[in-house]
């Protein structure tokens, strides 16, 4: 029989300390703010669950949350199928493989606020390359600074441009790991292209796609920089996503208590959706 | 435009007043003055460069930025809004135009 050596826990201790320092302690300070009202000069008053209650009754929070879900839903509905299609179309071997891979990786290497600034300059109605082309050459009215629909199209297209590559690269990694024997068997059985995709490629890509959806969900649900630089939440409040509203409350209005409560609810939603999704996807494994 | 029954002069003419109307004023243009709208100080946060003072005008909370010598908690004060920066928003879209603007 194997003896259990409890001293092995000491090896976990450094990680525990590190996580405590960079995650647990910071989040506990947020919890601390979320149940108190601060008057500056380290003067705190107990507020209980008051901020949470107010937030869950505020229309402003629900509209920002709604916009956030619409944004995440839209980009997932575009990026996941598009990423799979691009990955299927990529060559499996030869000279063009590294060319494709490097080209795909380029948008992901650009810092987030640079992406926002690039798209802002590209789409400004009178001086941007795309904005000028649409308005003054093609005659299509397109003004993301005034029109909410145009602003939404711009932030969604920007995110698709920035992050579809991630889905492509993950799907491609899943695809190249399928042994040739599967394709040979499919050929012998006379399987159609759709059948090969549905019964060989898609099941083999399931685990990487789960990760791709999870990563894209979390990143897009927590997105701040790109839409903030591009539209600043406007026009009006039409692109004020949850994180943009949160920063407005915390740093614009300096309402630290409500902002802390909102952070925790925000975090809980992200965690809950990710956990439910991951559990559902992996329950058969 | 009227707020809590008090007349608030806006920066200029308003082109529509449908939907949810809100008066928008940045905290740096909310001034503590000897006369004006009566308000109570609810909170003073010293954030270094200046103080963010939260004032209650009836049930509405507004923020003012006060450089030095902020009022104490619970003080009764009076505020005025700098007229050239007092805007009107309808459904979060700006509805007022600055006087003299083209």
C-alpha cells in the first residue's frame, strides 16, 4: 500500500501565496468596498447589500447588460462559424501554411487600444479611408459617430477582424491533429464532404472549439478598450457596454461602493456562464 | 428648464423635449455660491488634486468638484451651474445648442 505524504502540500504553498496576493486579496478589497459607503479620508459606513439591491433595480444596469449580451452573442455567432470556415479552407501542408498562420496571427499581436485607434481613424466619416469611401465615393450614409446602427456595425466588425484569427488557429490545430486514417475510411465509405465535416472534423474539433468559445465569451464579455477608444460608449449611450458603464460609475462619478457591487455581479455573471457552458460541453467526456 | 420646481438656465435654445429629459452638467461647472439652489453635503472625497463633493438637491444627487476648502458633511450650501456648460439631454442625446453657436 502506498503511504500518503501530507508534506507534499508544502509544494502547493508558493502557488497559493501567489494567487492570494494577485487575486484573492484584490477581490476581497472589492468585496469590502461593495458593502460600505466611503466618505474619503478612510471613513467607512456599513451599507450591507444596499448597493446590490439598488443596482439590481436600476434600468441603467440592465440596459448595459443587455447591450453586453447582444454584443457577445453577435460576435460569437459570426466569429465561430467564420473561424471554422477559414480553418477548413487553409492548406494542410506546403509553403502556404506558415504564410497563412503568420497572417492570421497579425491582428492578435496589435495592442487593444491601437486596434481601437486604427478603426477610429479608418471609419471617421470625413477623413477616414473607409468613412470617406462610403460617404463621398459610394454615396452610402455611414457615420459611426452619429448613428447607433453604424456604431454597432463598426464595433462588431472590429472585433471580428481582431479575434476571428484566434478561432481559426485553434480550429486549425484541431483539424491537423486528425489522423489520415479517418479520411481514408470516409473515402472508402463514400462519405460526402458534409458527412466528413459533421461526423469526423466537428467531433474532433469539439474540445478546441469549447476552449475557443470560452475564451471569446470571456474576452468579449469583459471588453473595454476597443469600443471605448472607438466610440467612447456613444452615440448617446448606444454602445455603452457593461465595462464602459462600470468605469463611468467608478472613475467618472467616483461612486466606489456601487461600482464595487457592479464589479462583483459582473464577475459572477462571467463565471456562471463560463462554468455552465464548460460543464455542459464536457459532461459526456 | 425646471428642476425640482426651480428654473435652471440652459446654455441655449433646445430643439426637442420628448422622452426622458435630463440636465447635464459636468462636476467642474457646479459652483458653490452664496445664493442659488439649496443643497446638503452628503459626502466629501479628497482624491488628491481636488475634492469630489456629493450634494443632495432634494432626492437627486449631484457631484461638484471643489479645489480647496471643501464644505463639511451635512452642511447646507447653495449651488449654481455655469450657464454656458448646462446642457439638456433627451433620451441621452444632446438637445440644447450653445447660444451664439453656428
